[in-house]
């Protein structure tokens, strides 16, 4: 891992910590203030922390982070839109 990658990881984890500590409903403002960090690697970092929380029995924290990761992934176009892919699959099936 390069120094730049490690520095970015630290920034990701700091942002995740901020999101966990901020008052409920202020997450969008926190994310907007650090929008330069919102990318696929940040979503992966959220999932890592959520998985750790789940293994440690912190279900509330894990659920919040998994939800956040899913929402960010959708916004970044990383999360497949299931309805779109179902429509595409049925159109392909109809053509055969």
C-alpha cells in the first residue's frame, strides 16, 4: 500500500467516525463537506467497518453503515439497479 493510499484510508476511517458521531440526520452535510473522499474505495471502507461491527455485536452500527454504503454505491452508480437489470433480462429473453 502506498503512502498516499494509506493516508486516504485514514481519511476514510476518520470520515466514517465522524458519520457515526454526528447527530442523526446530519450525515448528508458531513458527506458533502468531504465530498472529495466519496468514491468506490470509501464505500469499501464503510463495508469493512460495518462487517467488523457486525462481528463485534454492534448490530445498530453495522446496519447504519451497510445502509450508508448501499446508498452511496447507488449514487456512485456502483450498485446495480435490480429493476433495470430485470427488465433488460426479460427483453433479452423475449428476443430469443
